[in-house]
């Protein structure tokens, strides 16, 4: 054991989360189900390549369609 080792510290937030998970054991499964609804999706890589290839480059100043004649 190290001479300078401090006792294990847990923040109030960590303690709260551990207590919450003990009180509601199904919470993590509910979180995973919610994540699957919005984030865990199958990605069609061919479709994404086509989407990116079809992108039109944006002009530096989008509201000016053409340079003014005096410049």
C-alpha cells in the first residue's frame, strides 16, 4: 500500500446513482431501450456515401448569391 494513498472517495453524485440503481434495478435496461430508439440504428453506408457525394458546396456567405458588380 502506498504511503500517500487516500481513502477511496465517492462523490455525492456517484453515491446517489448507486442508490438509485439499487432502488430501481430495471433502470439500466430502460435506459438502453431508450437509447436504442434514438441512437442504435443500422447505417446504410452506401446510402450515406451517395448522400455526401450529392452535397452542394456552400458559398462562404450564404445570403449573397452573386458578387456585387462594383467589386
